[in-house]
C-alpha cells in the first residue's frame, strides 16, 4: 500500500504543477514558461548530478538525450498551449489517450503484437475523445479556441507516446539524474535558439510560481519513480488516473471551471480503455505527466 499511496501523492503534486503551469502560460505564453522552467530545472538537476558520482555520457547516449529532449519539447509546447485554452479537467482527460498511442507505436516500431482487447480498447478511447470534442460544439463562445486546444493536446499525446518508447531505451543507458539534467538542458538550448525573438524577462512576481512549478514537477517525478521501483505497474496505474479528479477540483477552485457531462463521460471511457489496454503492455501505460 505504501508505494500506491506515494504514487497517488506524486500524481497530486503533478496535478498541482499543471494548474500552476496554466497560470504561467496565460500570463507570459507557453514559450517563455517552458523556456524558464527548463532553465531552472537544469540548474536543480545539475546540482544533483554534480553532487553524486558522475561521468560524461557517450556520444551515442548524448544523441539519444537530444532526440528525446526534442520530442519532449514538442510535447510540452503543445500540451501546455492547449491547456491554456481548455478547462483543466478536459485537457487532462484528453491526455490520457497517450498510452493507447504508445501501444500502437510499440507495435510499429518495436514489432510488439497488439492483442485484440487492446484494439477494442483503443477504439473505445477514440470514442471517448469524440464525446469530449462533441461537447465543445455546445459552447459557441469558445468553440474555436477549444477545438484548437484539443488538437494541440492530441498532437502532444502522439509525440508523448513516442517519448515513452525512447524513455525505455534511455533508462537502460543512463541514470535518472543524468536523464533529468540533459533532458532539461537540451530543451533549454533548443528553445534558447529563438530567445532573441521570443524570450522576455520574467516578471518578478512570477519567479515564485515558476520555482513552485519546478519543485512540484521534480518532486512528483521522483515520488512516482520511487513507487514504480517498489510495486508492479498493474497496482499503480489505476492511481494515476486520479489526476482527473484533481483536475476537476483544481480547475474549479483556481479557474472557476465547470465540468460538463460530456467531459466526464468521455474521460471515463478513455480511462476504462487505458486500464484494459494496460494489461497488454503495462510498461507503456503511463499518463502524460510522468516523463515531462
């Protein structure tokens, strides 16, 4: 039970990080939010890397770090751009389809066999997405922004699914602290290339929220990694979908967001489909917060 509770608490922290990121993205835009977060996370992860035994990674490992950082950068920009245009619960509910895409990519890239129940589960997940999107048409005042936000979140889930494939390779070649350092460093460098045209100085009153976002992200990832090292995925995966409950609560408290029945029904169908598909490949059935 202890790993399950630790995993659930980690999900709570990451859900709080999502809410704080939405505040920052609305204030200064997704580019500057992700840029400054990556730079601050690089400093924190770099301190941890320097404090322990370390060695510079081989060129082949650096290439993998850079490739995954590029994919993670796309995930972050798309997901948080969409998050700023959708209710928190709706964005989190849509992000849950990432494990379904991961199962399909595992079949295409790794040659893994997809079981029949995983195929049916994927179709159910797509139906859940369709229900959420259909509900947006009943709100003409924000339908265009909502549809663009939905498209951005779904694009992020596709890239995140590929990110999960890369993460499995990366975990065999590098320690978590090294992965965290070089992932954030590479994201910061890539985004920094556009800094002369897009970057702005972060207002003083936003540095504390940025530090909070970084702390929540690193703490949540650490707790989930600790839990997964001590319990089987089949026991932990159901707790990860508690993020939807936290998204409902945080969206209502901080943004006065109401949750529609279509969001509840669609997210419920997506979660059910992911739990079924997880039995086909539990290693890939992780929601989007874990690796970003």
